[in-house]
C-alpha cells in the first residue's frame, strides 16, 4: 500500500482522471455529495454516463432539430448567459424576437396593415404556445358569455382524437373539456364534418392540426372553416379556429403555398408553430401568432414596470434563455424563403426514397400521406408472427430509434412505426435504414413465433404461453425468452399510445 500512499499524497491535478479516486469511487446518486470534486473528473463522469443515451441524430422518433450550422452554434453559446426576460438590458434580443414574430406572421398571411406590428410571442415550444392560445380563447368566450348573462363554467374544445398530448394537458390544467372526434380505419385525422357536429355554445374553439403527429397528415382547415362559418351563421355563435401547426407551419408555406390553412381563412384566429421542429432550431422554442389585437384579450397581458420601462408579457414563464430566439432569427435570415424551401423539398424527397424502399420489401402498408409533414408511417401487412414493436426493438440494435405505437380511438387496432425525416437525415442514411429494416425482417422471420408454436399443437393459441402455475415448463429457451418479452411488452404497450413527440 506504499504505492497508493505516495500517489494520494502527490498533487491531485497531475493524476490521470481515470485513475483518480473521484472516478474510482462511486458518487452518491440521490444526495448531494459532501465534498467538491475537480472539474475534469466531474466532466468525465457525466460525459461517460451520457454516452449511454441514444444518438440524437439517429433518433427518428422526434421532429425536433438535432443539427445546426457551426456559426449558429457559436451564436447560441455566446448568448447562453443572457436571460431573455431582461428586455431592458438586452433590447437587441427583444428586437430579434419581434422580427421573428413579424416574419412568421407574414409567412402565415396575417392580415396586417402596412406598418402594423404582428401580435405574437416566442415560447418554450408549441406546448406553451397552445396553453396561451387556449387561454385567450377561453377568456374571450367567458367575456362574451358574461356580457350575455349566460353561464360560462363549462367551456370545451373540439379536436380530433389524434391531438398531441399538450392539448390534453391544456384541458386538464385549465379546466376545459376536450371533445374528441374519433378516428376510423384508414382515416387518422379529424373529420371536419364530425368536428362541426360536436360544436355547441360552450365551444371556445375548434383546434385543427396541420401535420398530425401520428401520420403527418394535414387536416382540412379550409373545409372546417367553411362548415363552421355556416354553423355560426345558423346559430349566431362565433366559434373560432386554432391551427396547431407545430410541425406543418414551416412545411406548408414552402411546399404547398397554395394550400389555404392559415390566416387567409377568416375563422383562424391563432396559430402555433414549433421553432424547434421544422423551424430548424434546437429544442426550446415555439411561437404563437394571433390574427389581430382583438383576438388576444388585453387583460391577459401583463405590463410590468421593469427597471423603469413598460414591458408587456404574455407567457407562462418569467426567466428563460435567449439563445433559441437568436438561433431562430439566424435561420430565418440565413436561409430565407429559398433556403427553407430547399430543405423542405429535400426532406420530402428523402421521405419518398424511404417510402419506396419500404414498399419494395412488400411487407408494409404505408399509413402516411405524400403531401404532409415529411415522415413515413407504416405498419406490417402481416402481423401474425411478429409485430411493429418487435421491428422497433430490433432496429435499436443498429442504433436506429424508430418508435412503434398504437393509434387512438377508434383506430386502436392499428399499430404503426414512424420515421420523421429531418434536415440532417441524408439520402445515405435513408438508404441505409431501408437495408437495416430488411435485415431486421430476415432476423425476425428466422425466429420462432408464439403463434407458430401454437400451430404445432404444443401450446394453446390464446394469450400467453406463460402459465401462472406451470411457468415456462416445456418451453425451449428461445420460446421462454420471447414470452418474457411479450409479457413485459404487454405492460408497456398500454402506455405507448400517443406518446410520441
Ligand atoms: C410537437 C407537437 C406539439 C408539441 O410541441 P412542442 O413544441 O414539443 O411543445 C403539439 N402539437 C403537435 C401537432 C406537435 O406535433
């Protein structure tokens, strides 16, 4: 032990990080350690543990940006210590956010006068944007009902059952009933006719999705606007529309400029979009834009006297970073309309390559549409032996993260795999993924299936082979292994529905 005594006595700063006692001993996990550790050791320990996270670039589950140009990374790091809310101190950052709001409002065809400023705000993401838009609708509706002397305690929102989870959050947190239009086989978005049927005097808005999370499909906002105008005229209500364009807001203007889904439609009063999805910024930014000042009730805006200046704010949070706002501004001016259009076209082409590759295998039904958000959602044609969850699991071994999930009501029996095509998903990767999916299919084909075992007459066909009393008796190892996985998956599956981002 003489040796270790000598080494522990020498200056710790000369020790190899990996041989230092900080890395040799384990740290307490759930309590703050008593003592400090050197910065190199802290860095190494955290860096090493994070190696076990998935690779964001191969995370095909997410719409959220995983690559930006190094010049923008530099701007982000330079602003990492700026609190966005200090508008007095960082007036230029505030100005950049206002420019972004105006650029996006124009992109969405807000009916603005020549020098009229757009009404909108930068948020942490579409979720915060949706909370704010929802609150504005709720307050407007309440004010109107109060003025008419009518009850205002049962507000509801009409959406498709394919809504993203943040709408369920809004409904629960802010006590608004969510009236969902059910889906059906082969039709996985909100049917405008059925949506309008659900509208009543307590409906604060109908929320349409431009780019359904489940299959990328654009809902027919134009038709919804038409039907709702008719219903409003008949009933005397003035039920408005919100468009959740979290992913489609930066797709449609570039790929389908003729498509009318935005403020060109008179009932569309607010729109949200995720800057961190096809706005091409890293996680942490979204936008909500209102059609006009009248659509954002003044009483929701806080005017703070902050260090001597009037500062209007309408957000849920106070402090936040500035980097994402700056990064959004970078993308808007760096790429311009031309640049965004190029990138979106490229994503669309890569989605086609992937789709055609999958179709060639002959094993999948394609559930996504060609003219939506660039993603490919697909399900197995034959799921008698293996299901989509297994394909997803096996792809993980190649590094690919491809989610599998079941559709919401009334299409729960449909399970899909979904690959989101982002800017950084190159043609090479698309082709590679097709090859790896083929390999996975071959591997799965070679595996025994529990149903095959049943067909051979060894086991009952129904339910699981595992028996509460007999356990796994009379099973081969591979059958046991498959069965254990099945049992666990049956627990997990229930919670997988709808939880893709
Ligand atoms: C991603 C998404 C959201 C939530 O957006 P965040 O920016 O992640 O908060 C809401 N609606 C739709 C349709 C989405 O795709």
